[in-house]
């Protein structure tokens, strides 16, 4: 499993993210691609996110959701 640090994910330009209520939410699809893992157990919500200048409703999860839902290899 690839180790994760929230500060590095926030700085990573390849991962779409949005700050909502003082908490960072990361694009579910971007995180699955970044980690190259099955994240089907990760809880997510739908939030509006600006992607390439277009507002889209995207599946999002918090850093804690990702840690909780990652599957052990």
C-alpha cells in the first residue's frame, strides 16, 4: 500500500480537491487512480468541484475516509 500524507495530497496538482467546511475533500476517481487501489470500501459524498474551469458534481472523500476504507493487500 502506498503511504499517504494529507499535506502532500493537498499540494498535488494532479488530484482535484475542494475545501468545504474547513475540511479537504478529494476526488474519489483521482484518488483511486493516484493510489492504483480498489477504493470500493471508501465512503464518499457528492460535492460541486471546479475542474478545468467547469463546475461538476463529483464523488469526493476525505483523507480520513480514504484511510478507513483502504483495503489491506
